[in-house]
C-alpha cells in the first residue's frame, strides 16, 4: 500500500499549480477555503472507508459544484483524510511524503484529521512530535494550536507526554514543553508539594531520566521554581552525581547538602 500512497502523493501534488502550492503553504492560519476543503474531504473519507476496496478502483470525482476551493486542493485534502480515516497505519508515511513534496499544509491535514478521528488524548504521539519538529518551523505553531489544546496530559502515558514535550521544546515553545515534561515525570513520583520533603534514600523503581534541556529552558525563561522541580524529579528517578550537581545552582546550600547526604 505504501507505493500506492507514494504514487498518489506525487500525482495530487503535481496537479497543484505553483501559485496555489505557495499560497497553501504560507506560515500562519490556513485560509477559509482550505478549512472548507478539509471538512468536506473528511466527510468524504468517512463515507468511502466503509467500502474502501471498491472505491479505490474508481476515479476521484471533482470538487463539489459551487465549492470555494479548487479541484487540486480537494485532491490533496482527500488524500490526507483518506490516510487518516481509512488507513491510519499509513498516516505518518503519507504526511512525510506530502511534506517532502512541498505540501506541508496537506501533511498538517493528515495530523489534524487523525487527531480528530481518535480524540486528542489518544492521538499518535509520534505523529504529533514529528509535526511539531518538521511542520511547525514551516507553517507556524498556530496551525496546531487547536490540537495542542485538545491534548490532555493526564490521559496520556508518560512516554507519550515526553514525546510531545520534546516536540514542543524543539519548536521553541519552552514553557509549554516544561509543563509537559513536569507532568510526565510526576507520574509515579511524590506530588509537587511532597517532593521537597520526600525520602530520597527510600527504595523505589528507578528509570533513566534526562531533563537537563527542560531545566535549562525553564531557568532561561525565569522560571527557577519549575527548573528546581524538574531537577528534583530527575534525582528521584535517576539519582546520580551529575544530576545532583545540576541542582547546585537551583537550590539552597542546605537543600543541596541534604540531597548529597541522601
């Protein structure tokens, strides 16, 4: 199925003229015509997903009569919706191919439509992280603001939360990234208000934990309290001399001495 998707991507992108391709892929909020095409394409994909094999052998119909968008835009949006709705296992592959061919707007449609199908809290964190890393620099974060607002950290496993945090950090959204990283590492750890008084010498299940990039981002943003909390969480999950030293500039000499003793 992947070679077929690759051929489809090459075909639908080649049908867009250069000016339309440039207009679709400008940074910032998408136009009303693109939004309209996305909605119609998603509805179309839902309808044909029930009997996909029989529909795949039929030619694609043109844009609905009287629609605001072009036939080229509709083709791209239908392909994006088709992968997200009927073939979600190919969503990331399709999004990457579209982006590789200069159709970052279509790649974003795959991500957004897929998230709408399964609900924000169960969205594919790998696909979202890829979008934050690869598409945000080209389209701007505004494209994915609605999706990020949908996501609920408390309904996602820590690994998925950290994947989103890494993507946000790479996209330059440092404060949001710090929030997600903090939420991920509080799972299974003492609560925020308990952590400063926790018995770090107690037996627990350790795990690799490297939060230095988030600590640096928080400190540079003037949020030393979050940087200290992340440092404490880092010590809770993976106590080491390097992690202890990372706390040195963030806490009082008394606290540092206590953690070193523990």
